[in-house]
C-alpha cells in the first residue's frame, strides 16, 4: 500500500488542550499564552520517492523549519520553540507520520495524519498520546 503524500499548505482551524500540553513541557507562562493565540500555517513538501520532507510552521511570532529524511535520525534544534536540542526520527506508522524526539526530556514527539482535507497534529509527552492537538485545513 502506498503512503499518502503530505505536500500542501495547511491553516490551523482548531486546537484542544494545547496550553496544558505546553505547561507539562515546562514552557513558561508568557510563551504559552503567546503560542496559544497563534494560528500557524504548515507548508509541507514531501517527496514520497526519496522520503525527504520539509515542514515549515509559519506564525506571526516565529517560524520553525524541519528538513529531514523519513526513518533517519537528525539533530533538531528546538531553540526557537523551547531551547532544546534533540535527536529526532520521523517515520511511518501505517499512514501516519510519527516523530520521536530524544534528549533531555524523553518520550516527546508528535503524530501527523491526513483525514480528508484536514491535517491532524497530536503532541505526545512521556511516550503517551496526550490528545492535545491541532487541526489544519488544506489550502
């Protein structure tokens, strides 16, 4: 079975429990308030043939870029987000993209999946799906 192509531009349409997730990650109060007010846009370029992906998260506050190859460990600088640097792997779990971040705080990452014209993002903490997520609509 072929994997879905995630290429597209997606605009945030809703979020659930996101501030509580940020608090559990020890993100300071002021930054949590700012982040929860943002309406990010995700621009994804995905080459299914090579497994390379570029994910740009764009906001009026800060932008964040990820450039990686599926299944390969890379160093992710989360300095603009929360000051961390971690070893990250993004790979398929069925038709979902699952990110595992290893570093000072273990068990962190996220899962992306497509459902119709929606891109779902669920953040994980402690290796568990925390059901704190964001939904994006495709442009």
